[in-house]
């Protein structure tokens, strides 16, 4: 499903976006997300700029045509390398290139990028400028935290955003509304333990009204998203989209004014089956599990959700690589639904 209008960097539909998530938001998950929302802006996993430039670019940049609008997130801190990766990304058809300034993992810190770049604003400016020069038709954006370690003041955050807005053409700031604690917390803990401070993000929008400020972190419902949208230009949702992708089913209607009927479960199962059949046949090494592992949350909240998850993660069932497994699992969900209806009627 291509988007209905041609987007430009300024008109990317960033009211709702799906966060970059390593190992999760690969092209197979993004395919599923796009079947559920026609409009949401999708982000790839973080890809190391060096891997794109020196490695197998296709492995990291391959995407489905239906995914646009889609942003590639890059990790790196060398302007020349990021520029080359950005040019590649533009050639592959990405609409936006995002620089990761929020990842706290020790591996990333060792490479001196991710969240520790928040202490290196001049270098970030050089990176963004190099990326924008290399990919003039793409939006170049940043995703960052509200601070590093135990620093709790608002001002360093405002200085980071203010400096970048002065020294670069970047007008879009995606803010994960908690600090990154670079010492002592795992990346997973760093997504939960440092407290969320949504008011810092709202304040950024008030103080920089010309910038697009996108809020990220801890959003679980569309009601919460709507609330944040009263204060910001967009919200980005990560984990909840992955564990419960049908959260996105109402996004087009609620946030983009698109009144077309969203896809129903049976249709989604069929599209996944067809997609899996295409991927298995395209000779790029996909196996069924690569696709089904991202669909386990699709039936979240339905009576047959457990059967769906069980069947689509069962190594024995998956080893045949038969895309019809998806339809068999769906029929179990339907059956469970009918059983529940009958029980209710009795
Ligand atoms: C499994 C996983 C992988 C992640 N990988 C990335 C990444 O590659 N780049 C990034 O900027 N953030 C990454 N994040 C952080 C998310 O983009 C997001 O900022 C964070 O999960 C908070 O949003 P949420 O509460 O809606 O999940 C990751 C999060 C998870 C759960």
C-alpha cells in the first residue's frame, strides 16, 4: 500500500511513528506495520554507517517498496562515513535519515556514538551537515535523550537542540523523554529506569515552535498519544507497537483523518501468507521464522492469541517453511473466537 500523496522532507507524516528497534523493526516487521497503518512513519533498526559503506549495503538497506514513508536510522560519528551511508540510503529510496544520539549500549559507546554524542554537539552538527549535503532530498533528523547520566537540568537539552537548529538544516528532533545513564544500566534498563520527563519535551516545543518536536517513551495507548499531540508535533511508539501491532489500526482514522476501513485480522493473515511466500521465493535467504517471529503479537487480546503465538514460534512446524502455516494458525484463532462466543451465549 503506497502512501496516497508524494511526501517531501517537510511533509513526512510524522504525527505517529514506529520507533527504530534493533532486531525488531526489520523489513518484515515494517511490512506488517504498513499493512496496519497506511500513514505512520516507519523507522528501521539502527544500522552502523560503517557497515553500510564497507559491508554488504543490500543486507542493511533492503526494504519493501510498500514501506514508504520510511526512515533509515544510522549509527556513527564520522561525518564522511555518515555522508556516504546517507547517499546510499537516498539511492535505496529512504525518505528520511536519522542519526542515533540516544543509544546507551557499551558497544556503541566504545564506537563513540549513540547517546554519548549528546556531549559532542559540534560533532553532531558536522555529522548532520555532511549527511544532508550527501542526501539533499531526504529529511535528516536526530533521535536523542533528554540528558546523559545524572544530569537533570533542562538547559543542556535546550542548548543541544538550539545549537543544532542554528548550525544545521535539521528541523526535526525526536526526543526519548528520559536520560541515558551511560554507566551501570543495561540498554534494556535504560529504556525503563531513568524517569520519563514529558514536560521537558513539551517545553522544547514551546521554546522552539518552528522545530518539529516528536515525543517518544512509554506510550501505550492511543489516548496517551492524543494527549501528547496537544503539546508536540508527533509521537513515536516503540515496544507497544511491536507487542501489540493492532494498536496502529486506528492511527489512520484518529491521527491522519483517513476514514477508509482498516484491514481486518483475516485479511492481515492472508497478506502475511502472501508476503511470506514471496520472500521465501525471492532467493535472499529468508526463512519463515524470520517473518513469523515479528507477527506473534498480532492477535494480542484475542481468544486464540496463545495458539497463534505457539504455532508461529514452533520450530517443528516452522521447519517446513510453508507459508500456509500462517493461515492454519489464523484458523485456530477463529475457532477459539467461535468457542468463546458459544460459551458466552450459553
Ligand atoms: C528491542 C529494542 C531495540 C531498540 N533499538 C533501538 C535502535 O536501534 N535505535 C534507537 O534509536 N532506539 C532503539 N530502541 C529504543 C526505542 O527506539 C525507543 O526509544 C524506546 O523503546 C522507548 O520507546 P517505547 O517506550 O515506546 O518503547 C530500541 C528499543 C527496543 C525495545
